[in-house]
C-alpha cells in the first residue's frame, strides 16, 4: 500500500478523500490546503503519490505539480479536479501529472488512478477531455485547417474515405474534397505519400 | 406759434430734404454691405421712390416707382412673377403722364390708376404670408407698415379738410408731411429690418385702419339719421364687436404666416406619431415650438436626455400632472425682451400636448434603464449562485459521497453503499442546476474560451478570437457578448459563405467593444434584419448596448458596444 499526501482547499472534500484512500488501505502521511503548503508537506514526507486539486488559493495545482515532480521524481501526482476540459488536462500533464481524475468520478476511478501511477502507468479518468491526437501534428503541418488535419490524420492511419466519413460524420464526397485539399497543400500526389508525411510529422 | 405760411414753407422743404438724405443713406448702405447685383433692383426701387419725394424726379413718377417697389422689394425679383405686367403698364401710363405734362392725369379714369396702385400692395402682403426668410418677412413688414401709415395720414387729412394738398394750410402741410412715414419705413426695411420688431406696430396700424373708419362711418351715418347723440350710442354699442373683428382681421393679416396654436399642435402630434426609431421626442417638441413661432433655435432640457439645441432665452416649463418634465428655452427675437402673448399661447398649447408624449418617452427610457439594472443584477446573482454551487456545495457533496464510499468499504453495510449512491445523485442534480444558471466555461475559463467553445464546429470555417486579456466583465455583459457572438457566428455559417471570421474583443474605460467580421459575401443590399439580427439587437439592448451591421465593410461586419455599467 502507498504513502499519500492529499491536497485540496475544500475541507469536506479533503476529509472524504482521506477517508476513502484510508479505507482502501493506503496511508495518508500529510494534507495540504493550497499549493505552497503542498510543496512543503511533500518535501518533509516524501510520499509515493500526491492527490492534487487544481484551483486553490496561493499557489495553484499546476504550479505545485510542476514543482513537486521536478523536486521529487519518484513522487507521482494525480490531479483530482472540477475542471474536465482538454486545455486543463494538457496543462496538468505538461506540468508532470501522471493521473487526471474528475471530482465527480467514482471512488474506484480515484483508487484506480492511484494504483496505476504507482505501477508506473498514466491514468486519464473517464469523462476527462483528451488532448486531440492532431494537436502536436498541427504545428508541423502549417497551412492545413483544423478539419483538414483531422482528415489527414485519419488518412495517415490507413482509413478509407468511407471509414473517415463514418468517423467524422461527413458525406463521402466532402471527405474526398478534404483529401484532395490535403494532397494539394502537402504537395504530394497520392494518399500513401500524404500518410507518410503526416506520420513523419507525428513522430518527433 | 409760427404762422401758416411758415408751416407751409417748412413742409415744402422738410420731406424732400429728408427723402434725399434717406436715399443717399440707402445707396451708401447698399455699397457698404456689398449687396449682390441680382438683388440691386430691390434697393434701387426704394431709392426711386425716395427720389420721387424730391425735385430730382417729377412727383408723378410715383405712379411707376411705387408699383415697382411693392413688386420687387426686397430681393429684386418680381413676386408674383406676373406682376411684371401691371408694373409695365404703370410705366407706360407714368411716361405718358410725364411727357404730356400732366394732361393724362386730368382724365377722369386717372383716379382709378391711383386707387389701383394700392391694390398692388397685396404683392407685399403675398410675400409676407408665403414662407420666406425671416429677414425678408421683416423687410416686407416695414414696407407694408410705411405704406399703411402714409395712406392713413392722407386719409386723416382728407377726413379733416375735405381736400388733400389744397385749400387750408393744414391740408397742404399734412399732405406733404404724409410721405415721411413711408420714407422712414423704407429705409428701415433696407438698412436693418430685423433690428426692430414692427409686428406690433403693424398690428396696431392695421387694427386702427380697420376699426376707425368703420366706427367713424357708423357715427356719421347714425348721427345723420337719428339726430345728435344717436351716433355716440351707436359707436358705444358697436365698438366692442368691431374691435374684436378688427383684431381678428389684423391677426390674420400680420400673423397668418405663423401657424395658430391649433395648427402647430396638430403638426407636432402628427410628427410625434410618425417619428422613426432614431428620432428623439424632445427634439421634435423643440422643433415644433421654434417652427410655430418662427425662431432660429432653442433648447430643451430634461432629466432623461442630453439637452437638445443651443440658443436660450425665456423658459417654458413643460409639466405633466404637476411635475416639471422638461424645460423649453426659447430665444427672443432680435430687439425684443419678451414674447408676445400670442407666442406664449402657442408655446403653452404645444407644451400641454407635448407633455404626455414626453412623459411616455421618459417612462420608456426609465423602463429600459431599470430593465438593464435588473438584468445586470440577475446575472451577477446567477454568477454568484453558480460559484457557490460549483466552488462550495459541489465539493462538499462530492466529499460526503467519498466519505460514504469509504464507510461502505470499511463496514460493508448496504446502507452505506446506498447513501453513497444517493449523494452521487444529489451531486449530479447540483451540477445540472449550476449548468442551468450560467454556461460554466464562461466563469471557469473566461469569455474568450467560452466564445471558442461556443463557436467551434466541425466545418471549414476558421474562427479567430482576438482579445485584450484579461477581460474582467460584469456577468450580464460577458453573457450577452457570448450569446451575441454565438448568434453572429452561426449567422455567418448559415449565410455568409465565408472561409474565416474574426471575433475581436476590446475593453475601454466604460465599454466592451465586440466586432465579428467575416470574409464572405456580405449583406444583400435589400436584406431585412432577420430573426438573428433581431435577437442580437435585443440582447445588446437588454444590457444598454447597441449592435449594428456595418454595410460598408467587405464581407459582413457586426459592431457591438456594451456598456460595462448599467446606466
């Protein structure tokens, strides 16, 4: 079982969270009500996992997460927050969080996240916005509209126009138009070549 | 007492001398102020009339110069046009008279020429009563006044002595001096017609000329029939109705160009009824008042609108049910320190009828204002409620739910599991309530993120949102901005055939400026504001702002301005 620090500015929620993880057999070695306090508590207790809220007074959860994961590489941070939007997820993951769970999630989700990050995995809870796969590709393929990037990405994954149409809820003809636009903008003649360009952009 | 011979001698010298001097004054003035050449005939006719009173022109030249004067004064044009004909006829007759050395005037029909000339004075009355410039109206009034006074003097001389310019010394002197009022008034008309208001003098002259002959005639006739004393009684009985009738006639003649109170009120009410959305009620009321009594301007002030107009003078309070709604300030005419009773009557009548319209206008303004305050307060309240739910009640319930789950784990009691499920249900409900209060993204991530979220769709339209961060806005304003932009972008999607649209947000001291501009086909010129535009304008008005489509832009461009504080 793991040693945990629970960070949340809301006392009732913190109490519930502490009760839950204790009931599941974990040891809570410290609690904190804001980011600054969390950094201090983590420094003295060296826990396996920090359960981190994002919106808090003083220092918010993003900053605290960035600090903690940098100072204590062996400590995993699981964000437990009200925000479930994609930009917040991206920010938290960039800050070094290994798990991301909504506060409305089932208790099993929270416990599952703890278990996962302790065993070295990453955990994004159900209902949490996932960073789009094309997010990073977009910067390397300038000139394509967002919709064209979606189509280009699916082309690079070997989907046919019909499959892409089903996936994006578009007509087959519209998809064909997008594919022609993508080929033109990437300066290639065939969808195989386009797929190679997109895969290359996604790789690094 | 100078003797009669001296008086006669003086009357021979004074009028020609005065007229000559006045003629020189008119010429000098015309040169000094550089009158336009096309108006020259106007003042030249005055000079000719004045010279007619001097030995420079033969006395009988009057039979041509007077018709010319009344036809072309003051702007040098024949009004009405066809007056060229009688004036030309007078020229022929006058030339004949002069060339025949006075023989024509011996003809019995010649007296008709003299009387007919007075009819030509109607040309000036016509000018006066038709709408013309204030200056022209004033000038014409002088001419009419001068002519009437001179005619009155001749009539008085004739009544007193039975002859004009012959026989008794009084008749001779009176007849010669009688031309002076006309000479003086003509100079007044040319040099400074607006310096003195001759309204009342003209009114009084007309009144006297109408009333005195009637009463005198009545006296003479009744006295002759029924003996001494009867005439005085007739005058006593007839004086009041004749005076009243005379005043009405004088009113009609002098004031006819200005609408009566009734006409002015009808005109104002019609304009109030037909006014477009942009027209302000106070401005219409002010305009009605200045038009009704022929002023160049005035001011109207009230608590609910910016003052309209610039000139001030006498104040007229516009009251409604004992409350002073607005104040109409009207400047006096040049040379006057007050308004005539008639002017006051007209303005007061307008005020009485304008008051309900002004009251309605104020009530509408207050209603809009109070609605803005209510909307602003409601949105602040909803934002606060949502924050309380989201930041405090939500986590509390979630915490309780986790505690129940912990309890269930430790004890294995089915009741604890049920409790956990029930609290989860409550969490979901509070979340729904919170979503219903405000779009959550607006308060969690701000207006820009909310707009991006609201306007994103799976199509090719590129939506750019440009903003000066951070936007700290009242709850009603950011919600209105979000709704308006959402509506505008969805209009772009439906109609504009655009490939990109830019939403820009800018805040200054008191306003949020929102622009939604696309690169599409633009508004068709004949487009009527659709339901989208209507609801956009309504959302803006709800918070006291405005929303306008700019037709001059390429593509379509919506400009929205929302005040940060409810007025």
